[in-house]
C-alpha cells in the first residue's frame, strides 16, 4: 500500500507531537524532583548529625546554652516539616499529573494500530472491486470489515482529538500550582531557618564578645633574658629568638616615695630585637609575684603597694 493510500490527519499529528513534548517534560520533572527530595533527605541527616555535634561541643556553662539547645532542636523539626511538605504538597500532585500520560499514550498507540486496520480494509475493498474476476460475496464481506474498522478508528480518533488538547492545556494550571507549592515551601523553610540561624549568630557573638578572647594563638617562649635597670640601664636587650620572647627587668624599691616606670627606650630596644616589623612589645609588671599588664609600646607606670617591694618588668615580643 502506497503512501497516498494511508490516512493522514495533520491536526491529530500536531496534538500527538505536543503530547510527546508535554510527557517528556513532566517525566523529567518528576525524575529530578525525586532526586531533589533524596538530596534533601541526605542533607537533613547531615544537618542532624553536624548540629548535634555542635550542641555537644557547646558547653553548658557558656552563655545561651539552653537557647542553643532549643534552636538546634527546632532546626531539626523545620527540616522534617520541610521534607514532609515537599513529598505531600509537591511530589504527590506531580505524580497525579504524570499518571494521566501512560493511559493517553496507550490510546495513541491503539489509534495507530486501528488506522492501519482501516487503511488495510479500504485497500482490500478497492482491490476486490477492481478485480477482473468480480466476487460480490467477497466484496460485501470486505465492505463489512471496512465499516467496522472505520468506526473503531474514527471513534478513537475523535476521542483523542478532544482529550489531547484538554490534557495539553491542563499543564498550565497543574504546573503553576505545583511550582507555587514548591516555592512557597522553600521560602517558608528559608525564612524560618534564617531566623533561627540569626538567633544562633547573636548568641555566639555575645559569647565571643564577653569572653574577651579574639582567638587562640599559642605563644612560643624562649629562654628569658634579664638585666636590672638600676645596674645596667643602658645595656641593650638581647636579640629576640622565636615568635615570642620575654625580657625581664627588675627594680628594687628601697625608699618612699617610690614610682617605677617602663622606659620608652627600653620598649624601643625590645622592638628592634623582634624579627618581624609587625611585632608588638607588651610590658608586664610583677610585684611580689602578681602580674599586671600595663601597656603597649608607650610609657607606663606601676606603683607598688608597699615600700621595699620587688618590681619586675617583662617585655613580650609577639609576632
């Protein structure tokens, strides 16, 4: 049977092409959403484990311990609620939408088989009618088959011509509603988690500020170098070795009124011994074993509480 003998329906063909595109887009969307939800599950588990470790590391005496504990638990609840909404409000409606495609696809495939039967019946009748040996009985039987195949084909074709445009137009409402649920869920989750994260940031900022410690920086100390200002006031301080070095200077307070001062020249000398230009020299005064940090690279004064106290000044070079 030649191509000219086949039934052509350009309107149906256009609908069938759009249906294929619609189905492919929906199936890809469903596949990627399934993968996305699995990733959210994995991230939820990772969050639970990581923030559980944070809660364990945050010590109870620290500021805001109970608030940290509550916030971490609430974050876990938000992740569970977020995942549940993705499944119920986004994935389930999308599955219902894509569930319509397999049945319609079967109808299209059936319509393809029926149009072949119809074309074959038409071709058979034409051959019998044009035969040199005309057989009216065979012609009558072939015409009956033709009427049956034509009826089945046209009925199915008409049904699809009504169904396919409606299914195609339904994509707008179905997908817009689905996307709205997705974006609303994402926005709500981001808003609520952002609020809790802000609370956590405020609590830990307060802890950091009130602790008085900017960060942990271990000091590498070398063997102290000492001299007494009273005896060797002009002596140069020894060269500093390593990242941090203590220089001890001792003064005897023998008679009132008594005032001991850190000489700026001594600090300058200590700074010159530092190996880095950005080093800082800090002076510490020790009176009878008690240490008091009194200044950085500026002249500082320490007044002992009693006459005859032993006062020591320590220069600390920190790189």
